[in-house]
C-alpha cells in the first residue's frame, strides 16, 4: 500500500470518530447544565479517546512505513496509556456519585502509564523482535487486569442503578458491550481503528443519554424530579399507590449559617438514607429544595411504616431531622387530594418533632437550674 493510499485509508477509517469528537466538543463548550466536575470528566475522556485515535493511526502508519523501533515502541506505549485513561475517565463518569473510588482509578492509570513507557527500554509489556514482529512481555497482563477492574466497577454501578435509575444502568451495559465488540473486531482484524472510534461514539452516546435524563432528574441528587413525580402519578392512577411525603428540617438554617455546601451535604446525606430505606418498595423524587416524595406501587401500609421507621432511626444518628407522612391513593382517586393528606400527616409529624425538641431544651434548662 503506497503512502497516499495509506493516508487515505486512515482518514476514511477515522472519519466517524473525528466527526463525533467535533460534535462532542461543541456540546461540552455549550453545556450549562451539568456540574463542572462532570463536564471535566467528559472532557478528559473525549480528549484521551481522540488522542488514542490519532496515535492508533500513527501506529498503523509507522508499522508499514518505518523500521525505527524507538518510534514504533513510543507510539505503542502511548496507545496503551491512552486506552486505559479513556476507559478510566468513562468509569469516573459512571462513578460520579461515589467519589471513594476515584483514587484507585487514577492510581491504576498512573501505574499503567509507567509500565507502558518503561517497556520501551525493558520490554516488560511488549517488544519487537529482529523481524519487527510484536511480542508480549511478562507484565502483559497489567493493562488487561486494569480493564477488568474498570469493567467490574461499571457493572457494579449498573447493578446499583438498576432500580433507582434503570436508564443509566442500560446505558452503562450498552457502553461496555459496544467497547467489547469493538475490541473483538479490532483483534480479529475485521475493522481497523475500531476501538478508538467506538470509545468516542460511546462517550458522545453517554453524554447525550445523560442530557435526556436531566429532563426527568434532579441534578444534585440524581433523584427523579417534580415533573417526573406528576407524570408517574398519572401513569399509576390504575393502581393502589402509597404516597409518602418527606421533609428535611432546617435546611434554610444550614444554608444561612454554614453556607450552601453544608446545605447540599445535608440533602445528599438524607437522600442516601431515603434511598437505602425506600428503593426496594418505591420510586423516590425530589420535588423541592427540602421536599421529597416516594411513590410505592401496590405496597402495604405496614411496609411503608417499616421503611419510615428505618429512615427515622438512621437519620437520628446524624445531625439532621426529617418529618414523614403518607396516604393511600386508590384507583381513580383525586391524587392531588391524597398528596394534601400525605403532606398534612408530614406537617403534623413536623410539629411533633419541634415540640419534642422544645421539651428537651426546657428539660435541659430546668436541670441546669436545679444544679
């Protein structure tokens, strides 16, 4: 294959990935919805994937046009590094609500980069024999082990999201399947540059799907939003549904005295607890700053009361307070009236909590006076 034909082949093979990268960059520049940290993860991921596409092209080109082993090994080391980094940032996007895994993901990226570039001299990961044939080194398992760990994290996240956010669960599985298929096609030689192109398309697909979800989800907590709550209520009008009303007490106090970050922390802490108590019996919604609802389809009041008790017990171990109330909505009921009943029960619970706090304060005062 002549140089001109080779360059034409590479341009044709990378065209879809290049166009997808351009669209992704336009979306990221114009994005005003996602948190900056999430945008940064998408930006890092798409940049790594685009660089991988470029270096895969260089790898393909140089292997057919040069015998300089230093160039071939350096390009190969860069490709190995970028593949792990691209997948790593995809994992970080899926793990954006679980920052405790971040450090391990970054460390593995760094370890892989070190092993890849030291292989240029040592051959630990790969090397070229005298006939310029690629050979694997005794540390060849490292990048594949890292990929398997990343896949495990994404599958675990997909399992976690299967009830609270089934759409993202499907997205994660789809991304993994496409990347796996592309890897097989590239290894079999059926489609050149398949993996890099697929990474770019998967990142774009992931971003667009999350944008669509924002129509139904709250950006801070990832819970279903107020719009989703009323849409789902109408959809459930043929079923017996328990509507649970939950209020986080004193959110304004935390925002005013300790700042909005403290308020966000209070919301996220309580949301984690609500999710742990209600995910198995209903869908959870954030309908306002400190207001939450749970729709429990065909669930008994005993199960709801048990979940409320568990919620209150867990919240009592934190510095926060929640008030709860519920009402049963039967088929063809006026759901707005039932919501008002649930809210009224929640407000009564809130008054009870405040009265108890006042009694506790007075008891403390009286005890200090007696002393």
